[in-house]
C-alpha cells in the first residue's frame, strides 16, 4: 500500500513550522529539465577539463536546485492544494551529479489578509554548503486534504546520437533481405523504408497492396525500389513472410501493424514455422 500524504491548512500552519526533502540529481534529470524548458544551456556542452570555473558543469545543476523549493511547497508545506505565488531564489553553487541535496522550508510569516504564507528556503549539500537559498510565497489551502502518494511515471530519454552510433556500426555490412509483415500503418511502412534507405535491409513488403500504396502516397514514400507481395489479410501476410524466411528468400522478419500473437503463431508452428 502506498503512503498517505496530507496537507497543512492555513489555520494549521504556525510560524516556525519546517519541512525537508532530499533529492539526488542524475544526468537524465538534467537533460529532462533541458527538454521541458527548451534551454540547452542547462546541459554541459563542453564536459572537458578546460572550463574550471564553479559553473563549468552547465546550468542544469544550479537550476535544478531551485525547483526543490517549489516541490517542498507543493508536496510538504503547505502541500496539497497550495499555489506558489512568488519564488525568489539565489543560486550559490552547482550541484554535482549523484550528490544528494537536502532542501528545507521554514514558515517565516503568515498573512491572514491574503491567506498566504512566506517560506524561508535553504538547500545544502552533504557537507553543509549552501547550494541555494530563497523564499516562496504560497497561497495556503483552506481545506484539509489527504491522498495516497502516487508513483510518478518514468521518463525515458531517446538520444539521437546513440541511434546514429548504431547506424555507423552497421556501415559496410550487407543489407539483409527482410520480409516486412503487414506494414499497414504509417509508422510501420516508414520504418521499413527508412531502414532500407540506411542500407540495413532490402525490404519485401507483404500485405494488402492497395492499402500499402495508399499509406505510401499519404506519407510521400517512394515504394518503387521495393518488392511488394500482395495479401488479403494479416494472417496471410504472416504465413507468407515465414515461408519466405524458411525458403531463404528472406533472411529476417520485420513486424508491421499486425498483432504480435498473430505473427508469433506462424513463427513457432511445429510444421512450417521457424
């Protein structure tokens, strides 16, 4: 069972109340922040040793520490239902990748006329050095809220340079004859064509001809260089593709837009399968 979190209402909050959290920054976190903001300066563009200044690691490590104060206000003090009205942050030093940072918020003032509280905030590294200080003015909730602490979704970053590294590793290798099974969606057909353009495969497109050509026209894909074997339905496409690999006409399979089980049923058949 997940933990339960609850907020503090304006009436419950007292001057001097405190809340803390500890977070550790990783490289994916820096890059995710850069993606969200569109600010590539957050990433260390020159990781070499030449830049020996305090901020030579790029801006992401300093900017990230500022987000901890907003997180404190939104999840701990006051917590659920609060709205940050103003954040004032002073950044003192970068945060090293993999080093935990502890942020603490202390209630400095309550303003009954506006329903806001002023938080004094401080973030320190494990040796007690300040990485950021500041204040957050928060509109505190009036109603008590309790909620199960939910797991945040995971973010997976795709770095195009790794994709290019794989393509470079395949340079000079012969293209494989590939039975492309039922490429009846834009993604499936484009994937096969792009793989062919990178000389990874020589595709044999297996599926309903009219549908495949209509998708190609819509996506502006030229199918002239490629063989197209017409079929009536996805099961027929899977059957023909496996038969082509068995006969040596193709060396490998590429799944298109049919269901995985439908293709695997032909692949694992005791008679006529792979």
